[in-house]
C-alpha cells in the first residue's frame, strides 16, 4: 500500500469576483480562528474531578534532541490507602498543549452504564492507586515525553509501600509514550518493576486523520491572524507528535507526493522503537480497542461527499470534503477556495481509512463546526485508530500491508504483540469508556 499511496494537489489562481476584502471574507477568516484541530475531546460530564491526594512535578533525566520533558503526576490513592500500595500509572494522550488531568479524570470516570458505574471509582475501590500522568507539552516528540514517563515510574517505585508490581500504560498516544519508556528502561538495564502494561485505544501501528482535512487546516490557517504565542488550527497536525503518530501526513495545503510515512520523524520513531525491541519484554501486555473486532467499520461510503459548503454562492469561498476513497488512481477527496486561491486534491492507492473499524474521532465534525457547516451526527465521525492498530496486530507500520476490515476474532497470540486484547462491540468514540472495555479491564487488573 505505502509505496504507491500519494496525494496530488492542483492549485488555481482566479480573478477576484467582486470585492474580496468584503466583510464576508473577513468574517469567514475569523470564523476559522478556532485553535488546533483534531485533538481528543475534553470531558463533557459537567462534574468536578476528584481532588488528587497529591501531585508531583516531573522533569525528565533522559533528554531527546537536547530537550528535557516536563510533566505532572496526580496521585489518587485507592480506598483505605494512606500511601501508594498498588499503583497504576495512566498517561494522557494525543492533543495540543499541556495536559488537563482534571479533564482526564472526568473522562474516564463518567458513568458508562445505566447502573452509573464509573471506571476510575471502581479501580480505586479495588485497591488500585491511580497515578494520572500529564505532560507540559503533549504535542512534543514521543521520546521527550517518554522521559517524563520514566521519571514518573522511578518516583512511583520510590514512594510505593511494599513490592506490588506496577501497572503502567495510557490512553491513545499515552500508550505509545509509556511503551517507549518501558522498552527504553529495559534497554538501559533499569528495573521498571512493572508487571502489567495497559494501552487504551493506542495507535500502536499508526493513526489516521483524513488528508483533505489536514490540508484544510493548513489552508484556512493562512487566512487567520494568530496572536503571538497562540496556537493555530494546523499546530497539532504540524507537531512532532502528529508526524510520529499518523501513518499518512502532509506538510502543507500544496503538498503533492507520497503520504505514507511522509514525515521522516515517523520513520525515525518507528526505527528507534524497533531498536528498543518494539515492546517491553517483561510485563504482561494488555490492550483495548474502541473499534469493533469483527471487521465491520462505520457505515461510511468511500468517496462520498461529506460536505460541500459554498460561501456567498461560491464567490468568497467554498469547502468540499469526501470520505477517503478505496484505492484507485487520482480519486477526488475534496478541495477548498477562499479569496483568489482554489485547491483540489486527489489520492491514489490510499485505503478507505475513514470507514475502517476503529476508535472514532469527530474530524469532519470539528471542521464543519468551525466553518459553519451543518452536518448530521453520523457524518461527523470517522476512524482515527483502526482496530488492527490498537491491538498491535503484527504488520509493518510503514507499509501497512494489511486489510483494514480483517476479522480479529480468531487472531492468535503469535499474530499480535499483545499478550491479550479486547475489542469493543461497536465502533465508538476514541478513548470512550464502554461496558465491554471497562468490564475487561477490571477483570484483568482489578484482582
């Protein structure tokens, strides 16, 4: 797949149709000033987070490219504990800027069943101490934040009462950060004292954000006046974390060429992780996927138009987006027009990632909302972390020579890097807590 997968962009410059400095153009550009696109959702529970028993500031002792990562650990002691006894380190995931550990707590402690069950409360009741790990710069290099994870592991070992093996993992990219950290510690002959590794919808082999939406982020960003120090809509896509995480990436709205591992940062990260052994070898490796495991993805038709918005009849601007087509040559995926510039894009030999089984992100919905486009709920969401990636199925993370709709129900232990995994019964929002996943996690670690 990867060798031939590419995007091609055509750019047209047209004469002005009326006064393109009109208030409508200015208002459209202002509407697009929304901050970084494509981050994970913040908590929507409306409830206050549980107050941490204590917090630790963390500084990495292992620099990457000369950078020392920083972060914070928020410690929630298990019921009846006055000190750490049975600690679980759970790292924050893919987003821009500093972690919101209160929001992370709320997200994973929102009731997931009609009975009002809450995952974190259940873990605390079982005697597990939850150490939420956050990062000052979530969008930085995975290796930089892995240094913060190593500092957290070392701190927990120092503060722990007794010798209970650690549980270490995280949600989304947090699972990649802790995976790298544990493998690096083993490579350095440093005892991480971890018995269980747990990843929650982690893109072990890569993630997906629609290429046409990546281009829109760059395109509409060029029309906004960003205040110094403020992040623009393409800031997350442009970040080292995105370049390392996404299987297909484009560097700007004009880019034509190969898209698979288009950023050298991804290829370098994949190689560095492989050099460390790929995964830590000592812990039991557990993972859950928010996507289905039976090969059925969301009912999105490859190549279908998701939205086609024209501003002032198309005189001022327009934005068109399609779900990723299934392979083919020069398949249209969308385009954008604002002011004097029009761009249209096609892809060749790119798999229909949007409709793959997996954890869903409201990528189309985020863009539609910012651009003032009304979009029905079902069209807002598409695959972000394919199930085949979340369960660490054995395939090349560079070439992605794998069927996205592979039935995972009969996968054997030699076909995945994980010791055990669980897929959800439906394709749900990336990182969402569901009864299926919560029950499985509780059975595996709350013993």
